[in-house]
C-alpha cells in the first residue's frame, strides 16, 4: 500500500497567544489547516460546502461552567470565519450537541442544525436525550428552535432537505431499553412533525439510522443493527423510501460484523455504501455497491475491503472526485494512537494509496467534501490530553498540503 505522511501542526494549550482563527490571505489558501472552537473539549461532526465556496461546520463546543452546546461555524473559501460566527445554541441550563448541518439553498437560505438536547430526569443526575433542531439565517440569527421527545432517548444523527419541502431527519429512539430507527419529516418552519417512519426489523435487537441521502426522487438511509441471538455482532441495513415513508429494505452483511457510515451516488441508479467490517478484532474499510429501480434495491455487491496490519481503519465519510476516483476520510488507530487518514480508490474501486495526517495528540476524521477548485476539504477533531479543537484541512486533489 502506497502511504504518505503529512504533519498536522497542533497548538491547543490555553496559553497560546496567537489565535488559530486568524484570517489567511488568498496567497496562502490553496491548501491550509485551520482550527476552530474554544480549545477546551470541542468535537467536529459534519461539514457542508456552500454555494459561495465557503464551508458550514457543526459539532459540539464545551466550556467549564457552561457545558456542551451546539456550535455552527461558517467560513469563506479560505477557511476564514465569516462575521458573526461561530454561533452556539442550546436551551438555558441544558446541554446540547449538533450532529448534522443542512445548508438551505446552498447556505443562502440559512442552516438547520440537528442533534439532541439533554434534560435531567426528576432532578437527578440522569439525563434523557430529546431531538433538538435550530434553524438560523445565513448570518447566524435564530429563526426558530424546537425540541421533540418523550420519556425515552431520541436523537438525530443525520439530516437532509426533503424532496418536497422541509427537512428529513434520521437517528434513533429508545423504547423498552432498545434502540429503533427514527426517520421523520419536519415542516420548513419546524411547526409540526409531518411524517414518521415506523420500521420493524425482526432480526434486530438495536438499530440506528446513521446517514441519509436525498437521491432526487427518493431517499436512501444507511442503518446499523445488532443481530438477534448474537453478542456484539452488527449488520448494515439500507432503507429506500420516498416522501410517503414506506421503506423497502436490503441487508448488506449477512455473515459479517459491519457498521454502515455513509452512502453516495455513483451513476444512474447506482450507489456506494461505506462501512467498517470487524474481523479478528480489527476494523477494516468495506465498500458496497447497490443498484436501485425506483424504490426497489435490485442488487448489492461487496466491492472491496481495505486493511492494514496491526491497525484499525475506521472509514467515516467518502466522496467521488471530479475525475471519477473516490476519497475516504476516517481514523487510523493502534495502541491508543489515532490519526486522520485519506484513502483513495481508483475509478474501478481499487485501493490507490493512503495519506496519514498525524502529529502529537490524537486526530479523528469526521467528514470530507470536494471544493470549488477540485481539491479536497476534510473535517476532524484534534485532541491533546483533555483538550480538543475542530480542524479543517484543505488539500489539492491528491491530498497534498
């Protein structure tokens, strides 16, 4: 395996005088590394490119005495913060987290943040998770924020704009001690829950909906479930449905232990699914291909698995590049050490080299996308000891800084 290293320069200590959020000139901006947050315990969750060439980032900001809050970061194409950002959102006295951000009309119509909020139960230290949504303008002004929930845990893990109007949300809900798929639609103004998907997998103990793709006239959702009668064994489930939320399903991994993380379009009625397959206690990347005919999944195949001796490779997100290759971002770990990796695949889905972005501390790969100039932008969390910050890495199309 062709593998290259790049150092991810890391400056985290609170004593730093020079801000990591300082502006960067255009001459420096073809490739860059930027850091954001309070430099305490910040976590990156989701990255979306904007129509103006900039980026929207969401995650979790954490400060002593305040706790966890949704964070929204909006930058220009050089990674410089736009005026008024970052913004933080929660309900007074409660902790919250943003797992996904949806730019409305490419960011011109603002942003939806989705995740969860934690509420204390009966004035105890025990908390429950409720769905928490915040819609803001493109300047960061709150249009509305709402929470939905019950006496059980419910959280949104991913979201997209609906085919018609509003937003489609995916995550999980807990009932009777087990998690089930939660997929629902909400109105554009968040006034009511419009639709809800009830899906019962007879082979599952616990199920979560991890990633949701709007394919134009239907949705594909990547789910992971614990198989009944086994201990610690998981499979990938794909749901195919439209705005009426009547799903057709497909199991991708009947005889292996696999977790689904992402799905992308790969041509007419063809999609690639990213997962992580556990074999011998080690995680390796797995890429599946599925074909659809309307709401039916007509074919599924395992295209490739990628592993490294004595290492765990945990794929998180992937994209198709302008020249037809594929780029996967994730975390490479061994013996407690973690680094962001960028794994390339050829047009025929063969492994084609890996780049490691490492330094002192730990780095976690969270998301990846294509930039306007055809390069790559990767979102991650960079940590050192008990502190962490959100990192944004912009490279050329080969992953070089």
